[in-house]
């Protein structure tokens, strides 16, 4: 989702190993502590060497860690973005009741949980799909029911300070797929949208007049792993030719270039200054910028289940390994250097996380947990 999180999972580099067995991290309602609570595992030692993750973490005292705190509790949040001092997101339980679902709303809240404000409420017959932000505006895709009963999504904006919405899509625009479109980047007066209309396409849309250009198209599927990195759009694709692809962001109808011969499958690919990071069912791999020489930098298998992880965007020389977990089974959140080597556990018992994003000094994410009663979704934060 795209002005994406600019930083990756840093944590505190406090080299504390705790010998106490920990059954869990306790409640997330406790206040965040200091950097003295980080847990570091140097695995087999040596920079660049693979490290083993979940085996042994159960023996580290999670109670020594800083605990994530809830910015907003019990909110059906989606498409979370950091914008200055605020968090902006789609509330899927907001809006009006339309048949059996809500139309959704756009909300803004301070990083400290104050100033919770509804910026936009979708009326009946329309639905907020996803959003992105810059310093002053919130841009969003709004699904609308057209004549004949079909639906398409169109681009709109609303001031972050509040005010009426403005349609960005030109009057002649045909719209985007309402279910599979992504507004994944905002940059230099342009919005970047991925959508499916027979073929998979990446669009560049001018904010000023709504003029759209097809940057690239291909058969098959463009995954959710879309990133605007410098002056290129990176993504993974499946069906047809699977793999990692990139295309110049300023291009027009340019065939995407395949990078290397590997594929990240359904997991996330992240381009950084020094390497390509690829999510893996068994951990995380690093590739050269040409997509070659893959090596596993985070190896995560325990005796319970495969622990798949996705890398965050780069935060300087580091990234965060975001666990792919269920609502009921927790996994650690880790920070590691992009070059590999030791990892640091920054939080334990994280459940189903999405929209992990990083501000200048804090981490933010949406997480759904189920401790035996019902699913509960909240927005969490943690000091870096």
C-alpha cells in the first residue's frame, strides 16, 4: 500500500538473553517499556549466516520485552497508513448499512489515540475499497454501482484536515476492478493503481486532472506485493511466468522486466538499496539486486508448524520479519539486518498482522487476535 512504510522493523539492540521460561507475553494493555527489553538470538553466529528462529524463543522471557499498546481497540481497520502525526485507515464497520454490509468510512486518529475523526462516510450504493495518503490529502478508491448492476472503483480524495471529497478519476474513466484493485503508491503528483480488467494493469494517474496512463500490463496475476522503489515499480506475478518483476514508474505500456529467475510466490518481495528480500514459507531469503544468488537469512521452522514470514520495507540497514500467524497462534516479531546475521525479537505472541508500517520512531500495525472468545481487531504501536 504505498507511500509505503518507509522504515522497517527496528527494535532495540539490547543484548539481553533471559533464561526464564515464558508461557506468553501477557496482556497487550501494559505500557511500552524501554530498549532494555529486547531479545537477541545470534543463531549460529557470524554475519550473513542463517539463524534459527522459533526454536529457543520459548525459553526467552517475553515479559522482558516492551509490549505493544493499542492505539484503537476493537476496530475493523483496513489499509493503515502513517501520515505525519496521524494514522489514517478504512473502518470497514463504518458507513451506512447497505443490504448485509457496511459501506465503510475513512478515519484519522493521532498516534497517541487522540483526535479520532471520521473524514468520510460512503453513502449507500458505494463502498470504500482502500486508501493512501500524502502530507495533506487522503486518496481512496470508491466502489460504485453502475447502470446495469455492475460495480467499478474510482479515485477520490479528501483533505486530511477535513472537508468534502473530490473525484480525481476523469469523467470518461472506465474505473477499476472493485474487488482486486490496489492504490499502492502516491508520488510526485501521481497515484499508482494496480487493477484487473481482463489483463493485469498498473496505472499512473495524475492527481491534478485524473489523466491515467497504463504503465504496464501482463497476463496472469500481479500480487499484493507492489512497491514503488525510487523510480521503479516492483511486484511479484503468478500464472503465465511466475517471478519478480519491475518496470519504470514513468513508463507507458512498457513490458515488465523479470528480475532473476526466482519467485516469491504469494509472499512479499521488497527491494532495498543492497538486496531484494523475499518472503518464504520457511523464512526470508536475500537476493542480489539482479535477482540472483538467493540465500536464506532467516530460517524459521519449529516443531509445531511452518512459520512463514514477510519482510517489511527497509528501515535503514534493517527490516522487520512480520509473522504470518493465525488469530489464535502467536509468533514473534523480529528485526534483522538486511545483510543477515543475528535477529532481535521486538515483540512476542503476535497474531494475524496486516498493514505493518513504520513511522520515524514507532511501529504500527493492524492485528486480529482470538484468545478463546471471538476475533478482536485493533491497531497497535510499539516504540522502535
